[in-house]
C-alpha cells in the first residue's frame, strides 16, 4: 500500500537526478561491473556484521533485521557509479534480483530455521517470513532500479521503505506511546486487531524525510530540496504504514 500511494503522489515528478560519476579510465561495461561488485560487497558486509552480532548476542533479532532493512534501502547510494551509456547499467538490480530468488527459495522451497538469513531477516525465526517483508523489499528495489533509476520517485520510495519503515517499528516497540488499532491482524493473538503507536508513526514520518534527504545528498542530488513534495510523500507513506 505504501508503494502505490507514494508512487501515485510522485508520478508527475520523475525528475532525473545527476548523471553518473564516470571513471574516465574505465570502459562503461567495466565500470558497471565494478559498481555491481561494490554493491555486492556492501550488502554482504552488512549481512555478515549483523549475523555475527546476532550470534554473539550483541543484537536482538528485530534490531538486526531493521539494520539490514535500512542498509538495503541505502543501496541506491551506488547509483551514481553506474554509467547509463551502456546497457549494463541495469546490473544495479543484480543484487536485489539474486536476493529475490534466494529469499523465495529459502522461505518457501527449502526452509531451514537455522539459516543465517532466516535468523537476521525474519520476525520470529520462521523461514516463510522471508517471503513477506524481505521479499517485498527486494522486489521494490528491482522496480526502482529498473524503472525509477536515478529519479526522485526512486529516492522517495527507498527513503520511505528503507528508513521510514525500517526505523518506525523499533521506536514504536521500545517507546509505545499512543497505541491505536490498524487494519491488519496479529497472528500471535489469534486474529485480534494489530496495534501501532503514535511514536512509531511519528518516527515513520521523520525517518522518511531523513532518508530522502540523506539519499539525495549521498548520490549528489541538487542541494535545493522540494520540501512541500517531500512532506507530501512522507505524509502519504506514514498514513499507508499506519493503516496496514
């Protein structure tokens, strides 16, 4: 729901962000391969750190999961390093494509509760949960990397989904101020209404704004930000997250 609302509000603002950072001594194909490998290293390092910290008891499962969530949302920081003059710029989605297949396989086809990905990315340690939020997230990454590459819409979506939706549950769980029922249901309570908090929703709003600003700054976007547009996106994302 947050994907559709955010897209509908920003569809008319498909302004492209700055062009690629070109490494003049490198062929476009080689540059794009290097950028893809750099993205892979980044994701693997984040997952390895979270797995290690989780195994040592330094992180709780939900905190590890959300760290991966926010880090994955920052994957668009590598966009400027892809050269669009060659078709291989589409390698920017290689990592989310591979992870989409991997998450589906580990969650639905070959479930293993002891798998590191299950431990770091699931809510309760059940493999099937990899096919819910984590898989949806990688599919959104695929969409942004192919159809919203270097656009404001792509940045808005990753800012809301990566930062906003990543941080809101952490604050809402640890500082549960102002509980209210949502349209979802709580499986643990046998179908009774699921509750969210005002503190979590406020975090969703502020973290979405923070994520958009950070991502635009990180990929070299113009310093002049369209604050009314950003506030509309943050509001739409917050309403969608609060209702589901």
